[in-house]
C-alpha cells in the first residue's frame, strides 16, 4: 500500500503529438513550437463552444496525418476539457469510429490521459491509444466566471485560460520516445476558497505528487532535464517550490511551469500566467515533445495540475481541492 499510485510502464512509446492554439498563445514566447494556429476565436463556428470542438477535431486530424494513422489503428481515445460533460471533446471526436473514454481531471486532464492510456497499452489491453485535452478562454470564462462580454476586472492572482488542444499517440511500436513511469495524484485540499487564485489551490497537490514520485520511483531530480508543472502560474510555482523545500526537496533549478512559459508576462499582461486543460497539453505536445525529439532534452517529468471546482461550489463557500498527476517522458 505504501507505493500505491506509482506505475512503471512497459513498452509504451510516443508515436507523435500535435498542438493547436489560438491567437494570443501564438503571439507568446512558444508560438513557433505549435503545429496549428487559428486567429479566429470561433474557429469558423457560430459559438465559442462549437469552436472548441472544431479545434479538437482539427488537432486530432493533424495528429493522425502526422503519425499516418487511420481510425482502426487506434484502440481508444481518452480526452476531456473544462466544459460540462466534456462536450468540447465529445463533439469534436464524435465522427471517429474509435472507442472513447471521457476524462475529467480539470487542468490535469492530459496527464491523467497519458497515465490511463499508458496503463492500457502497457497492460496489453489495447495496442495503441490517443490521449488529448483542450480548453478555450471564452468557454471557460462563461462557465466558471463571467462571459467575456461582461468585461469584469480580474485580480492579480488570476490566470488566463489557454485556448488550445494537445494530443499524444501512445503505442507499443518502438519509437524514439517512451513513457517510462508515473504517479497517480491524490486529492489535496489546502483550504483555498478564492476561485481567482488557482495556483494556490493546486500547489499543495503538485508538491505532494512530486514528492511521492521521487520517493517511489527511486530516481533523483538530477536525472531530469526539466520538471514541468501544468498551469500553476507564477503564484502557484513559488508556493509549490516553498512546499517542496519544506519537504526536503529543492527543484527550483529545473522547475518550469506551462502557465508561465506560454505567455510573456510583461508584454501580454496575463496576470499570473496561463491555465486550463489546453495549457500543459499544448506546451508539452508542442515545445517539450519537439525538444525531446531533437534530443535537446533527454528526460522530463510532466505534472498536470488541476483545481477541482464547479461553477456552484465557490457559491457554497466550499474550498477548492487540487489534484496532480505525474508522468515521465524520456528518450529511449
């Protein structure tokens, strides 16, 4: 029971990835690393929600094109987003004749998908899987806070939901990159009640998962080129590092955060940075995957972080629990 949650995978390879973003993300520091960009926030559709599904559809089609895949080549699709019943994903993949598992881990969904997909492939239950996740600024704002048209003032601790979709192809066929191991996160409630401070809400779970990973895997942080958290933003990144130091682990020299990397803090003024399911999925699927493929990086630990709230829980004065899942990607 002591090692519960830690998984070592066998023969799970990364056969490709795809990352699609909107205009603001393309204007950020990582703009050149993404596969597809659309400057139209509607993605050519009549509503933002349909636009998110269209973004998902295009991104998945691009992954299939890059990897030379057909529907019958994929054993299962695993994906989710921030919308009720994960409709952004389900409407985006409904034309595919592929078994589908909808997932919800808030902004940690892509890490959850990589863990579940890798477990299914490693166990021989499916020959291959696609893990995917998306978010859209306008759909998330409308569901969790206020419609963008309202023009509400955001506090300094707030983050900007990334408009983006990322997808990864997992297979037993040998490739240059693999999923080595990972750890399933535990729900950790730090007592944060401010829905505009997601970084503080997720930081305790991020620290817990990182500490558990190194405790159970037997690896040292020096073996990693980067430890990448999902979307803690500037506030959550600092808090996570403080919590880790109190637990005897200082990762500040190699700790990066997708929410900090994706936007230019001074030029774009996104307050504490980026957030959303599309944050880690695009930063990981674009920037980090391409650096791993070029062997500029040899091994990274990707930790997806999620705040487990709904539109109604803050109104009930409930706190915001967090969860974080970790997965190790490395050059074979």
